[in-house]
């Protein structure tokens, strides 16, 4: 019943490092409890980004909004819960604070607010089963959204339903035009987190970088200068940053990253168990009896994470630590691969047959 904003000072000494690039959300969870992580963190992040301003958002309704978002996530979902929402928001905040992204993207304060709020609620209500499961099982989500980015459309709708409530409408001060613009931004950003769109999101950025370099421009000149196309060009870049932040735990220190992987693997395996029970195809990486975690992580890091963050640091070189961490994590997973074990939740194998 205590307003989250009143708890900030109590924990300020513990969270003043919240914008460190290797902040460990699991340590923070121990201090404030699961339910308070996202609200307290987002208060601090909004302040760090200069968005904690009554001229921009309704601060009187911020506590209610953040509490509603935190409660909207399912605690029973092991990975895609409010801790992940907070982690993605923190990663995204770091990308802006540690680079000149705002200058390069020529974003407004509303653009920044939109992407931060999108990150907070980008997986709202996630049930722990991915899009493939919903399509194959013919769930209500699949039927509602016609098999197209079922979860991402659901998360977006959930977030805007919270924002529509009188007590949690932090965007109430925006003009109709500004609201429509920020809504368009947010919908596109959350849909960009669907891994099925990974290839398109990355290829659009690669094309922009290549064109910029071929024309002899500074590699940061990613906007054409055409005011008519500026909004859409910015959207491509903002979507990319959101997508990168959603993969962000892979680019943090290994002792942090492996904790996220453990949760994600178990969430996948629980889905696989349900798929077997329902007699539908077991989704990729979801069969606990067949998965080799170190090998799959090495493949994912090389095939998706490194390529994504290579483009990110080409645009924003000051974020190169993300690539350093990703490459080190590959080494760590290869080391576990060679030992035929996964530290933490899979026991070490004792002989060649078990290996």
C-alpha cells in the first residue's frame, strides 16, 4: 500500500548504481522483492533520462502505472516476467546514456519516453509459451491475432489498456497528435521484439549502414535528411535498439547472463513438456531430453547476438563493451561445452556414456 516513489530514498544507496552496464537485477530483487523491482527501477531510470518531469508525464499517476505494469506480468512465468521487463528497460536506458544515440537519431523527448515505456511493458502478461506453441495449439491468442506475432500484439494491447485507465494514464497530458505518434512508435517497437522479425530488423539497419558508408558519409549519418521520411527512418533505428535491448542479457557479464539462460531454458522446457502432453510438435529448444545448452548458446550468440550488436556498436562505438561481453560469454559456454556440463542446474557427467 506504500507508494513506490516513497521507497526510492530508502533504497537509493543500493540502487544508485542501477545505470551501471553490468547491474545485476537478481541482487536488486533480494533487496526490494520481486513486485517492487520494475517500479523502483523505472522511477530511477526515468530520472536518469530526464523524463521525470510533470510537463512530460503525469507523475501523480506514475506509481499506479508502474504497479499495474509490474502486476500485469505473471510471476509464475520463469523468464518473461517483470524482472525481464525491468532488465530490458535498464539495458535500453544504458544504450542511450552511454552513447550519443539521441543526437544521431534526432529523437524528441516523446520518442525517448515512448521507447522506455514500451520496454517496461513489452512482454506484459506473457504466459510462458511462445508464438509457435499458440499457433500449433490453436489458442485464443492465435485465433485473436490470426497467428501473426500473437504475443507481441497481446503485450501491446495489454500495455495500452493500462494506459487507458484513468488512474494510470501517465500520457494524459499529450495532445491527440502527440499521443497518436507515440502510440504508433510503441506498437512498432514492441512488434520488433518478435524473433520472427529478427532478419528484417537487422537487414534494414545493415542496409542503412552500408549506404551511409558507400556514400562517404560519417557512419552515424543514418537519416537521409528528408523530413517526409524522417519519422519512419527513426522508427527503424528505435526498433533496432529495442530488439537489441531484448537480447541484452547476453551481453552482460557471464555470471549475470547465465542466470537468465537458466530461467529461459526451464521456461522453454516446461513448454516442451506441455507440447508433448498435448501431442503437438515440440518447439525448437523446448525438448529437455535433447537440448545441449552450451552448444545452443554458442550457436545463438554467434548467429543472432553478435550480428545484432556488431551493427549496434558500428553506430554507437561507445557501446563496444556489449560485444566484449558477448564474445567472452561464447568462450565461457565453449568451456562448459568442453566439460560436457552446464554449471548451476545440470549435474556434471561422470563418464563417457553419460556425456
